[in-house]
């Protein structure tokens, strides 16, 4: 993984020192909150419902054990003993005191981390496939490209005050695990007819109050042209994007209002004008970066102990069936650690759990961890012979829930428990749904099901691309939850369709139970997923399950 060089170290330390002075001036009253706001946002500090919140960047989700241990230390030293994993592969602390934030940033810098550009109208943390470098369906590891984009975008003089926030995702695999089509720029690695790797460039995706699936701007872009082409896109958006209305300021609206052809024309024109200015410097830098992402030395040894443990321990077998994915190297597996124990807050990891995961990664996982956009933690490289020991350590730390990809593996935003923008609670609803399906003991019978919950129209819980999406709204002072069906965040991205009227907080969990158990009666066999059944049957049979009284009234 990438390690800070002298320039990176000096840059981050200078930003911390600068922000320390700004915090001191805010505390002594020299700066008003309005004056301080843009300064704190540039350093990842939000003012939430009850307290400040610090969002820490985890570029493309990659961490080592020392960084994870430091995150645990920060949680204990300056927060409430836990951190919250986000859908941009970051981690955030919900209870820091303003005077402590510069010390937290210094502690992050000690292990090559920061909070720069995790907020504000700038290019946010670049995300990537959380299986990058390990996935069996991968063309190439996309993280060197993600790191190149990170270095280019950090403190870019032209792009610090864009019309609105800007998000980039990159994947190198056939299966899109990075939700590229719901980003301002999505980059999917593909091969041309000559077998050369390059990128399909997608632009104008996004969720929020106006969800849109990104459009293909270029079918194939050579890797060597990627950085100037991305700069051309952001330059065009910076000039063309609206600043009169923040709800219409994202690039998806710019593309929609101007048309894809005009955007293509302007981007190609800008690309031609700036391409020579890069003069290969970006490619020289990329070559240096690629050296930092050399794969670990994979070992060859027997997996008999793993197979024996599967036969002897039904709980281990269930966990390995659900939480392991195929690795590109023989004898290895990708381990997904669920941060979604039934009834727990999705994405919340305690400091002790962070230390456990760090220790496992150092001992069994080539010292590497990933945070996924699904709010879980990944050990990308674990030999199968070590999996029984990994499972035992996870179980001791309450991290061995066997539910990856199942009904209780719910993405949920913080909602009204933390966020000043939220109009309804998300966390309690997620907890109740997970607990209910655990009580029913049918999760594994249901199979793959992605439930996503947002506490407001900003869609931080990605509900639009959930197989079942739940949107919490305020209806005359009462929480009301709308359901959308058929969303998908993979390479076949689809925005879910609203099923009908919303449900109260008391009604929403029974409605979801009714919907899922009803699906099990509708499916052709146990292998047909909820999404497949929905695509085969359409909305009507699911709507009839959700609103049985309405269906009977219509029949009468």
C-alpha cells in the first residue's frame, strides 16, 4: 500500500498547524461560526445535531494494522470509544471536542492519515472496489489509479470551490463493487479489442433528491490519458455547473440540463488543450505509485485444516459460506468482517474491535485491511489454513456474524440520532429489521438481499440502489418511511421504484417482513434472488403484498 513520502508528511503537518491556529481563533472568538465553517469543512469537521463530527479519510478504503490501531487510540483518547464506518470508505468520530480536533489530526498524521477534503465542495475521498488487488474477476488492481487521483485532487488549486461536492469511484473488475454508476465520475476498467486495459468513463451519476444513473462519456480511455481527461471533466463542470441553487449544482444536473453530447464536446475540447501539459509526468508518478501496490508474497500450503474445521464446526461452516469470497490466488480467501451484528448500529466498531481486526490483519492478513462502502471491514488476503484461527479471534470480539449480503447486512446513514439534516431515524429501524430476521431464523433461506436505509432525501444510506430501499421522511411532525423496490448498485445499476404510500415507524418493520416472506412464496426456486424475482414479476405482486388492505378494497 502507499506510504507517505516527505512531501506528503510536510503537507499534512502544515495543514494541521494551520487548522490548529484557526481552531484557537474560533475558541477565543476571533472567528465567528460563519467564518470558521468553510475552514473546518476543508479539514473534515462537521457540526452535527449534538456535537462536532470528524470524518477521517481512508483513501480507497485501504488501511494497515498500525493505522487501525491508531484509529482505536483516537476513539478512546478523544471520542466515545468507537468509530463509524461510512459509505465512502471513511471513518468518522461523532463526539470530538473542538479544542481536541488538532490533536486528533496530529495523531492521524503520525500514521499517514488525515481528514482533508472529506467535506466541502471539492473532490472527496476517492473510493474503490474493496476487493481490489485480491478479486478473482479483476483485470488490474485499480488502487494505483485511485492513489494517482487522490494526489492530483488534494488541494488542487482550481477545484477547491466547485459548485458542489464531487465524488469519484474506480473499479478494475467485471463485477462493479464500487457503485461507479452512482458517482460524479465512475471509472470501470475494461479491455479494448487489442486486449489493452483502459477505462470506461461514466459521468453524472448520483443519488440524493434527484437520483440519476451515470452516462458513458467514453467507451474506452487509455490509462495514459486518464488524469488529463478527469481534469477536463472537472474543469468543464467547474465552469458550467450551477451555483444559484445547491440542489441543482451537482454534475448530474449539469449533464441533464446541457445534454451528454454537449458535455462530451466540451470535455474533449478541454482534454485536447491540456493533454500535452501533463507531458508524461503523471505516468512517471503512476509508475512510482504502482510499485507501492505490489501484491504480497502468497504462500503455498495445505488447506486440509480449513476443510476439517468446516466439517467439524457448523457455525464456522455457516460463516465461511457467507463471509468469504473467491481470491485470485489459490489457497486464499477474501474475508468480509460484518460490522452488522443483529441489533447493533450498522458500521459502528468499538476501539477493542478495531484492535482485534488490526491484530488479525498483522498476523494472518499480510497487514492489510479495507473498509467497504457497505460499512464492513475486509481482510483481502487470508490463507485458508488460517481461517479457523481468524474466525475464533473474530468470534471472541463479537465480530463473527455470518450475514454478509443478507437481510441484516443493512446500509444505514446516522439519521436523526446524529445528523442535523435528517428528517427521520435510520439506526433504530435498521436494528429492528435485523433483530426481527434473526428471530425468524430465515436470513440464509432468503439469500442475497440488500436493504438500504436513509434518514432523509439526501440518500446517504444509498436507499435508491437497495433491492429494498427505505427513505425516512417527516410528515407533519411524524416519521414516515417510503419503500422503493428493485434498486441495484452493481454493473446493472437501477434506481428503485417507489412502491406506494409510506409507513409509520411502528408499521415499517412488519411491512418489510411481509414483503420478504411474500417474496419467498413468489420466487421460482430458492436460488432466485429478491432482485431477480422483482425484475421478472415487476412491481404489482410486491405492491399487493405491501398493501393487502388496499388490494382487497380495489377488488371489492
